[in-house]
């Protein structure tokens, strides 16, 4: 279950729930006596001072994509110096989740990179009985390597395995895997084959409300267990499409059955998911910080930030923006460490900022 604190802060970084990377600009209204959006603090020994409306400084919001996951961002910039806070999406397998605005003094973690892989893709995990001799991996449409491939960064990945069996036959299976994030509901296919029959069972984490089994894209069953005659001589793709009661999550898992030998198949990729998150803190609603200053780029994810904090000090309604969407004014305090990317030098960064928030 996600913490309400995390969900509340999701709005702090100017969520753009609508598709694309639409940006909204906020500046202080003409005649205002005090700045509305501003940031003051330090980066190492250098001052950080930005005020929207001064020196062409702007408050921008956008939604970006990192490894198949939305990152909700808020950026205050004057063209030469910019500070961007990005919040990684949580509940990435729950459609149409709605954030809430009701928590003060929320504290979040900064995301970090991992030295150990979140998943190691190997042929032995998906091809039983030692029947596979070679595998080529493709991740998000690009060739990732042969044999063993490691994934280090959290995300939602489309993975394809091109497998060569002992018979010399080559087949492929593609599936989605989620790494480094909590999965609200999950499932995997337990497969048993005889010469002329397919037996399958769905192992679920959560409460499925609807199960559909497809063989070569044809619906053949709608229960947790499946028994179906199998015609050999051709390959078969078996897919389970599962809708879960508790979250509305819809997940699909697929496996491939070799059409020439009942002992040869490619299982679904759940083995990679189930081993990915127990030893790490899921990246749901964690924050990254990117600073551009004097032609250099500083990032929080490369530095060690276990003791760093980002705190929401206040949150209150603000006027509608030019698109007519409701906005909020939020005050945040940041104490973190960033790494300068070219020299790998680590510097402390401390600031308090007032940011604009859009809530479409």
C-alpha cells in the first residue's frame, strides 16, 4: 500500500496528468509586491537564487518518461541556472490513480542508482530442462545482448527473448516486467504439457476478478486453471490477461510452447520480477534533483542521499493558470547531495523554494 504522504507530494512537482510533455509557465502577476515563485539556497559554496519574473526566470512544469515510468517535474529557470525536481510515478500498474492534496510536512526520499542489478536475465530462468542453447535479449525494442543481461535501473520494461532450442529451432517471446517498483498485483503462469494437452494454472498475488486465456490470440478459457487440447507441429503463444479486484490493475503474462517437442517451452518472465524488489526500497514516489549552473550538470541520483530530505512545508490553493487549470502554491525545503557529471565531484545542496503546482 502506498503512503498517503507520498501521494500528496506527487502534486508538489506539478503533475501534468494529461498525455505528452505539456509545460505550463508561471510568473508573478504584474504589480505584486512579493515574489510568488522563488528559490534561495546554496550549491556547495555558491549561492542559488531564482525569482520568477526577475532576469527572465520562469516556473515550468512537465511530465517526462524515464525507463517507461512517468516523472512529474517542476523546474525554476532563468536560462542559465535551473533547478528541477522530478517525482517518479508510483502505482505504475494502476490505471487512472488520483492524487490527493491534504498532507502538510511530508518528507520524501531521494532516488538513487544501484550497484547491484535489479534483474539478471538468463536463459535458464525461462527455458526448462536445459533445452535452450542460446538467447538474444531485446529491451524496449533495442538489442541488449546475448546470454546473460543485467538491468540496474528501476522501470517498466518490454523484454523480448529470442531463444534457440537444442533442436535448432529459434522462437521468441516478449513480455513486460516491472523492476524496482511495488507491484500492487502480480501473477505468473504454471505450465504443464503432455503430448496432446495443455494444462496451465494462474498463480496470483492479489484478487483476480477476471481471467482470460488466449492461445495464439484466440480466447480459450476464463478461469484460474486451464485445460486445453494442443495441436503439435506449430508453435503456440499462451497469454493470461488478468484483471484484479482490489486495484483494477490489468496485467498480462505470456509463455511460448514449442510446436515440435512437449518438453520445450519459454516460460513467462515473472522469475525476473519476483526477485527484483525485496532487498531495495521501491522507487515509488521518490525524487530526483537536477541542477544546471555555469554550464555544468549536477544530479542527485548519482550521489549518496540516504540521509537527505525533501520536506513539504506548506501547500495552498493558487489562481488558475492560462489553461484554466487549478493551481497550488507549495513551499519545499531540500537538503541533499548532488554529483557534477563531468568531474564526479559531490557537493551539498540546500535550499527552500516556493513552486507553482498545476492540478488539471
